[in-house]
C-alpha cells in the first residue's frame, strides 16, 4: 500500500488563524450543495447555499440565505449530520489550540427586510469524560447588520472557565435572527443573503504560535499512524474525533513512533502534538 506523507508545510490543519478553510477557498460537492471543506450548511433551511465568486479576499466566499421568515439559512464548522440542524448546531465544531478571545471575518448581508440582522456565535468546548459530554467554557455572539458591501466583524469570546483550555470550537452563522420576533416574510420568498469570508481567530496577547517547520511529520497507512519526531523531543500526542472528543493520547519520545489505529471507527481525525513545539494534522480512516 502506498504511504501518503503529510508534512506540516503542505497540509496545515490550523494556520495562524487555527481555522480549517477560514478563507472559504476549498469546496466539496454534495447532492444538493457546494460546501466549503470543514463546514456544514443546512440545505432544507437555505435555498441557495454554496460557493460564490463575490469574495472579500481570494477567489470565493460562502453564501446562505432565508426562505420566507422561518426557514433560516445556517452554517457551522465541522461535520455535523443532524435532522434538526437548528437546535443541534452545538454538536458541530473542530479542534482548537489555545483559548482564542475573538472571531474575526468579513460579511455582506443583503436583500433584507426592515429590522433584520444575521447572527454569528462562537462556543469553546472541553470534553467532560465524567459526564461523557462537552462542557461550554466560553461563548460569544454578535448581530450582523444589513450591508451591501463586505464589512469586517468581530465576535468577542467571553471566558466562563478561567484556566480551562478548550479542545474544540464551534462557529455558527444564521442568516436571520428568528428569536427577536420580527418575522416578516420575504417579498419574493427568498431573501436575507449572508456572505461569509476570510475568518480568523484572535489569540490572547502574548500567545504566539510556533512556526518551525519540518520538526514533526507523520503518515497514516494501513490503520497505523507513524509520527516522525526528528529532534527526539518529549511530546504529547492527542487524537480527536471530528466532534472534538479526545480519542487517544500518547507520549512521543522516539524519533519514529507508530500508533495502532485499528480500534478507531471510520471517519476524520485531528492530531495535536504539544510539548517544546507543536504541530497539527488531519487524517481520514476509511
């Protein structure tokens, strides 16, 4: 079997922004939609979700919309499969390093009804192994006012658990604030177009990410994850599922280390290594 090697400089899971595809530049095709890789949109509640070349930066952005007043367009980071996206979006998310203090990005919000606003929410979670569910340790929300041109926005994240480090982040956008009660229908049944582009996370002041390359790399093949630790440093390796749950943890001390992944279910996994330096990767078990 051919081994596929992933180097830090050719497949970064988290850049300085720590977001998978925050620029909305890479997409995948589903039966109904064109979705940005690393993100999920709710098709039944959004009639035209998908890729648009009307971008703030780069070649593309993502757009969701509202149908009438009750069919809200929604999107969340991570691979969320749910028959009731509206209330289960919190189960989305992807792993995160550190404890970001804000989400930044650019948006447009067009073809609106008087009094409309879109919504952006951020939740930082940490898996509670005792209760077998995630705890919310930080939260932020921002209302996005109508604008026909790309406008920067920021969602400040309030820390509810000082000193507790999250293992995953949920970023959620909604094309209409349905909770505020102004449920006026669209004039043509389709409106409230929310464009999202160029997202990034802000780290606390004084926290810098290590940008050294080629210290650690790995390849996944035949149910085995091999980790090459070139400088033989003391490193803790964590493997997370797509929903941010810690699946396994291992101390890495040798130059070449092999980890058995036979017991892992098929799916997408994220790898974080922490120690003198850290790296981030993704692999898929089929």
